[in-house]
């Protein structure tokens, strides 16, 4: 299969790419690294990158950040980081990606455990993950051409343990 991995050089993306690369052709997409550079927050930028890549069988999105910090310091701007980067970035990947995804192809998006098991300092991240899960459930009802959409919700990754302490 030919697979686009968005965020392929990030912590989760590296693990995904390492698992898939022995059996599939992987096109790595990132803002500043990878085979193709694209900013998923800007749908036209993503569309242009996908047109360069051409037809694929799957798109995996392991990119997108959200703000973590104390509730007392939360502002609309900090909350918006996750809405624009993680949520809309992955929504944009689906909206733009459907144009290059082969019939019967699949999207795999990434949320996180925080939608089910919130943590201190994560009030801006938890609802972003929940919104992504709702988006996937609703989109699955309407995608055409046999396209499929899934979401994975990993807990803390072994690769991330050190950074989370």
C-alpha cells in the first residue's frame, strides 16, 4: 500500500513509520521535515502537498499539538492552539485527503486518552480529543466511495514517558 503519514518524524509518527515501512511505501509529511512539507493547519497548503504526492491507499495523521497548562492561566488563545493545530489540522487532512485517497482507502486519525481520562493541566487538550472522536464517528456515516475513517486513542507512549516525567 502507499500511505501518507502526517507527522512522520514526531514521536508517534516515527513509531508508526517504523512499523509500516517494511511492508508499505510511506510518504512522510511534516511541517519542516519529511519527504513533503505541509502545514496541516492550512488546508490549501495540505491540498497542494497531496496533489504533489498523488493517489494513496491510506492517510495516517499523527500530528497536532494542544496547550497544556494551569487552568488559571488558560486563555482563548491558548485553547485555540489545540483547536487549530490538532483538531482542524486533522479535519483538514480528511477534507483534503479525500481528493487523493483511492476508493476503499482509509484515514486513521489520532486523539488521546485525555478525552476519557483527563489530567491536571489538560483542560485545553481533553475537549480537542473528544471533538476529534466525534468528528470521526459522524464522518464515518457520510464518507463516499467506500472510504473508511478510524481514530486511535493511545495512552502515554513509551517514547513519551521521559518528556512527561
